[in-house]
C-alpha cells in the first residue's frame, strides 16, 4: 500500500492560531468600540435607553394628568396615581376630591397629547424631564367646540423597582 | 488524513488535522463577526434600522455641549432690540447655519419696521431646557422660554410663553442654529 505524504501540522497550526487570535481581537474591537470613535458610545446607548424609558413614563403621566373625562374620573385618577410617587403622589391625593367635584360640575372632557419630551440632568435613578403637551378641552353642551390649552411641564422622575415614577410635577408658567 | 501502515489513522496526525480545521473555522467566524460588526457600526445597521431607544443619544459630549449651545443661541436668535437692531441682526446671522439664514432674514425683515417705529425690545428669558436627541454633529433641544415684549410707547409688557425645538448643528467646531420650531 502506498504511504500518504507526511504532513507537519505544527507550523501551519501555529500560524493559523495567531491569525485566529488576531481576527478574534479585531472582531472584539469592532463590536465594542463606539461608532463615532469617541469614548462615550456605550454611555450614549445606555443614556438613550434611559431616555426612552423616562420619556414613555413621563408621557403617560402627563397625558393622564391633563386628560379629563367627567364620566370616568375615577379611572383617570387611578391612572395618575399609578405613575406617581413621593411629593407629587401626596399633592395629587390631597386634591383628588376637589378635582372630582370640579370636573363633575363643569362637565369637562380634555384630550391630552404630548408634543415633545426632552431629558435634562439624569442619573441611573433620577431624571428631570421637560414635556410640551396640548390639551383639547370640550364641555358638554358646547356643540363639540374645542379649546386648546398649551402646557409646559417640568417633571422629576425617579426609578423605583424598575419603573420610572413621577415624584414632582410642575407647570412652567 | 494520514494513516499508519496498517491503514488506521495516527492519533497525533488526526489531532493536528482536527486542530487545523478548528482554527480555520475560527478564522472564518472571526472574519464574519468583524465584517458584521463593521457593517453594524458604519453601514445599514445605523441609524435607521435601530429602534428609537438606541439612537436618540449617540454622543454624550455633544448632548452636553450642544444642549448648552442651543439655549445660548435661542436667547440670541429670538430676542432683539430696536437699539442697534441692524447690527444685532448681522451679528446673529453669523450664529446660524447657512440653510437657516434665509428664514431668519425673512422674520427679521417682517418685524423691523414696527420694531424701529415703536422702539420695541423683545427680551428672552429661558425657563427650562433639555435635550431631545443628540448625535456628534446635531442636537435637538426643547427650550421653554418667555418672550417679554416692551416699548416706551406702551405702559404694558406682553409676555409670550413659548415652547421651541431648537436644532443646532456643528460647523467647523462651532454649534450653529439650523432650525427652530415654535409650537
């Protein structure tokens, strides 16, 4: 039987090993370095995620606060309180009774739309947010005539058990 | 595969060939990973295919410097005074991106006559600002500001509460206003 030529694997494997090592290192560098070439891209991605979470929570809270439906105010109040904590939760709770009677008497409905949200100073657990929102207000018997109210709000959001809640809410007037 | 004289594979040679196959596969995978990573960083992976959460902020330093610049520039662009009106407008134009100058010129031309006739002063007071999105060369900031209009010819002042999205773009290291949307 003819013998196969002997192949020495040592050197080729050593070279292949070095090449593989270099390529793996290149892949790691490409995947971990920032797209812009700066040092802040991982921070930027993290900040983007946080901004998105805070924006969602702040928008929902503002729409709940500005939205009014005199026929279903209990639902509105529950929604607001679900996203509130700290000072804002206390202040809102103190005003709930007068809010309920005022909306019952005025027979108001308000549809709120958030127009813009932006993030100010932010840490892992605290963020200041500016929200521009409009409320279109109608009264029963007004033949559908709407009144536009443009609002500027500043919210302080805090992270509690994975949720961003509104700790302070202020109308910027 | 090499075999011993009786036809059975030699364990050492088999290991050597196996190692080669593994290393070649590793090289292929690493090349693919590098290429995919490059595409992700520079190609179709950014920015449009990413969800909003991933792309609102792509540069933290730009967020800080652009956010500050947006506030300072908004004060300059949105305020004016009959005293030295033309000089102020000329100076402010230099703070604008070329594409925004025409719009600014039109606005200033629209208020010039009345401003000079009534010696109007429009002062801007920023009440709050925050950043909506930021990349290395473009930042959008939400600015709450009050525009206080006064004139020696009228006893009252008018205050307009304004919400404005200010877009600044970096041009040769300087942030310039490229868009303003009051709403």
